[in-house]
C-alpha cells in the first residue's frame, strides 16, 4: 500500500486485520489502533463484523486512503 495505487478488496475481519498489521502505511493514529483491536475481536466473534468494517474505514480515512464502499444486500 505504500505510495502504490493498488485496489484491495476486503472480505472478512481476518483479511482486514492482516491488511492492518502487514500492509498498512506508516501513518497509524488512534483510528488505526482501534481498527486492529476491533477486527481481531470480530474475527474471534467478540464484535460484530459491521463494527470492524466501520473502524477499518475510519482508519483508512485517517491515513488518507481512498475508500470505496458498497452496500451488501442480504
């Protein structure tokens, strides 16, 4: 992700946590730290996936990463 313009699709809390821990740019503020905790907790079943999604988006915005979201219909 560092200065590249990759398109990444995240499909699970585990994928989100992996991105946060292994592919995130150096800009890591409070939203980043919260997103890591929430994504890991969601993977463990302790938080709802939607909360992990919201926190990941907030961390991306904080790091000035463009986020394109789409609604999921169930």
